[in-house]
C-alpha cells in the first residue's frame, strides 16, 4: 500500500524526474516510486532530462552522474544557475567509489545523495525529507508576498508604499508634523440610516451600496493626490496629507482632492435617485498634529490627533451642502490659486474668519 505523500492536496502526486541511463536501474526506480504513490518520468540522457525539467517541472530530481551525453554534474550546475529551476531538490545517485564527484555535486548545490546499491527504504525516506523541506522553503518564500497582500486589504496604499520603502518612518516614534486635513461630512446620512432601519423604509442593502460608491470616490480622490484616508467615522470621513508620504505642496494636494471629489460626486448623483444621494460638506484646515501609531500591543492604528484634526471635523459638519470651506491658515497657503469668498453666514460661535471656494457654474 502506498504511504501518505507530502505532495497530497496540491492537485497531483509528488513528481519525480529520474535521469538515469541504465535501463534496468531506471525501471527499478520507476516501479519503486510509482508503487509508493509518486508520479515518475524517466530520462536516459542529460538532453532529455533537461527538456523534461522545463516542460514537466518535477518536485524533485534523482540524478545519476554518469550520463552518456553529458556529465550529471553539468545538469546539476545548470539547474542551480537557473532562477526557475534552482529550488527543485536534486538527489544524486552515484556509486560508492565516486566520492569526489559526490562531494562536488553537494558543493554546487545538490541537496542529498544515495549511493548504489541503495536500500529502497533509505531512498524513499530521503525523497520524503526533500519534498517536505521543499514545501516549507516554498511557503517561506511566498510568506512575505502573502503578508503584503493581506495588509493591502486593510491599509491605505500610501501607507503601504511608505512601509515598503522606509518602514522606520511609520513604525518609529510619533512626531509633530504639519498636515493638511480634508474633512467631509455626508449630509443626510444619519436620516437615511434611520429610514433604512424602519421595516418599510429604504432597503439597507441599497443604502449600503450607495454609501460605498460615495466612499470609493472619496478614497480614490484622496489617494490620487498622495493623501491618507481614515476609516469612515460618525457620519463623516477624513484624510490627511504630508504623512507618511512627505509632500511640501500638501495644501494644494488636499484642495485638488476636494475639488475632484466634489465634481465626481455630482456626476454620481446623476445616476442615483434622490434618497441615495449623499451631499458632501467639505472643510480644509492646515496646522500641526501629532501623528504616529496609537494603540497597544494587540492593535495599533496610524493616525493624526490634535486640534487641527478636530477643528476640521467640526467645521465640515457646519459647512453648507456641497461647499468647500477653508480656514484662515489653509486660505493663506493656497491664496491666489482659485477664487474664494468670505463665509458671512457662519454661526456666531465660530470665532475665526472662514472662506468658501467660489463654484464655477
């Protein structure tokens, strides 16, 4: 009965390429391996073996060193120099007197050896060991890629890019940094959610899809300008510019993101019925914030905190629907780039002059 193989569950039995010119020994190896659950191809020459290496891609190679058309060491050396083949384990099959060739084979990269005449149990044990190690090495090599792909599902792409280029910039200590903050409050969202929770109200799934379409435009517009969006909060969203990717023109980038987002949402609303149209209110502010990793040993979140962040969020909730509101510090940074007007209708408790971007009709 065949023993359990390390290649099970991968779609095919473990593949073994036997490169052996002696037909009797090749047949004995073939029968032994097939009986124990391996898929086997036999090649009698180095040329044929190299062709099957390319076309069949075995999991392990059993290589005889005495081949009629080439030295087996040449095959091993060529495999270990080839980026696509070097990870395939090579098990050298040689006579007991060919110690020099055996040592040379191990030196150039062969993973193991069996001397003739061999004990079938020893050969099978060495094959199983090489296959297990090969699978572990392959898993380790793909681990970083799988880890980055997982991170991409949760971390905004600007932070991912900064992590890949300079991890210490994010993982290091928190710092005070000048930031431009874009805060967006979605007018009517709370009312829509309340309506969706009523039995006869707006379908929750429909509202969820519409909200995701609005948020997708927000994230795309922010990331196109190198900004970092924060997760959805209580009726609003926020993004910051100048960290983790430094950009001296961060006020200009934040303004462009707001202008593009406003226009894209206008176009979206042409496709949506009024109950699914979420009107954005924008606020842009600039100042110093504490930014870094917040949390404990089990969870951390990269985010800015400080008065500049809270002010932007509060002003976004006060801004007129569809309008882009600027604070004095932000207006100073982008002055002359586009027309603005003072917001004379600001509530009395707001103790700073505010400006609205003049909308082009």
